[in-house]
C-alpha cells in the first residue's frame, strides 16, 4: 500500500514539474515545448551540477565555474518560466546556454579531451526547442564556430590539440547528426501543421450547412456567448411559399433556391456579419454594430436582390422567389434571446401583411412596417 502511495506521490510531483509554465492546455505545440524545456532543465542540472562540483574538487576551476554557472542559469530559467509562463524566452535561454557550453567544451577539451563528445546532443536540443528554421540557422552558426575552433585557431589560441583526423570526423559526424535532427524536425512540424489544417477543415465542416455553405445552428451555439455580449441588428428571414416550390417543382429546385438565396445573403452582407441557415427555409443574419435603420437598409437590399433572382427549371419555367424579413435590435437592454423573439414576430408580421416585405420591430408600437 505504501509503495502505491509513494508511486502516486512521485507521479504527481513529476506531473507538476513537467507542467511548469503551461497556460493553455489546448495548445499542444506550446505544451510540447514546455515539456522539453523542463526535461532539458532537469537533465542539464543532472549533468552540469555534479560535473561542475567534480571539476571544482579536481581544481579545474574554469570548467567548474562554467558548469556551475550553467546550473544556476537553468534554475533561474525554470523559476522565470513558472512566474512569467513565457516558454519562448526559456527556449532561447536554454539553447544559448547549451550552445556556449558545447563551444566551450570543444575549445577546452573538457575532461581528458572528451569535451567534443557532448556536442552531438546539441542538434536535438536546438531543433526541439526552436523548431526547424530557427534551429537549422543556429546549427549552421554552431558549425561555423566549431570549424573555426578546430581549424581556424592555432595551438597557441586553443587549450587542447586535436589530431587532424579527429577534427575531420568530429565535423562530419556532427553534420550527420545535424542532418538527421533537421529531417526529423521538418517532418514533425509538417505533420503537425497538416493535422492543424485538417482539424480546422473538420471544425469548419461541422459548423457549415453542407447545402448552402452558411453557418449552421452549431456555429451559432458556439458563438452565442460573443453574440450575447455584442450590439447590433438581427435579421430573421424566411423564403415565401417555399413548401409550394418544393411540392410543385421538386426538391432539386428547392435546393437550388436555397443555394441561390444563401449566395445572395453572402453577397449583401459584410465579412464581419454572421449568416446562419436557421432552419429549412429560414435564415438568421447578425449585423454587429448596426442600427435598426442600417439593418433595414441591408434587409431591403437583400430582399430586392432575391426578388430579382432568375431561377428556371429544366423546362425553362421562371421560378419566382421572394423573402420576408423581420428586423430587431440587440443591445444592453435587449439581450439576444429577446431580440430573436422580436425578429421572429416581425418576420411573421411581414408574412401576414402580404409577404416579400421587411418588418422592423419597435417596442413603442410593437412593430413598424416598411412596405415596398
């Protein structure tokens, strides 16, 4: 029982350690970077702190100071990530630390000339933390620094002398590791962005009416909170005698009418306006930051545009399409749910008074009709 409790305690601590700096749990890429930062911080401390202490005990003071300084900066980076939640700054800080540490190990030789062996971890660290493009740029920069240290400095300016064949193999093997890390990160990023695009396509598809291409009721429900907090005008639209069109000409023509009406709606509203296929032949349009007068102007423009549609069946018969529209206001005193009822009432008033009309709801006289 105690072993289970200890295991759960350890998992809980590990979970909180790895989640240090996580803000948006839906941002998987940010979480991945943060996990890597925390992991590299832990691994970096695991190596640099003991090795720094060991170097200090063996009187290798320059190496000890470098390693202990890196350990200190890693701890500070971890704390700042916890406070600021800015993983990008932490990524650059850790990348810079390991960049200079690897260059320093090559320059000094480290312990028994084994310093260059550590540079093979750098491509993975840099690529994973900074991404493909930035990571590749930094890797080429390190390759220049590495080549300069190994071949550009004479024996008087470098702390250790490497054989020519060792230098060549270090450069070539580093290029190979850099290439593999770059290919992996390129494929990973491409796959990630492809998945994001697919997710957006699926989300948009689930929010769109497949026939008309307008938003559906699901999109309305997902945007309802922002609509509640907005001000503007509601247009409730209903195609006149749509059932008769379906019954007389068939559902194919009925679908064509719906498609053409939706197209007219899209052509007569702004990009920031929201158009929804509300039901069978009903459409809801929300015009943000619009007055009743502007709402009426838009609805009349739309109504006339639909009235002028030229839709013919296979026999060449012209099908007359008209629409009745109810207009109401949404503001701090009239919430969205109330405005929808008002627009619906106004729309039925337009229908009952002859159809192919716009009726504007007014709370003072219940409604105000504008007859073309």
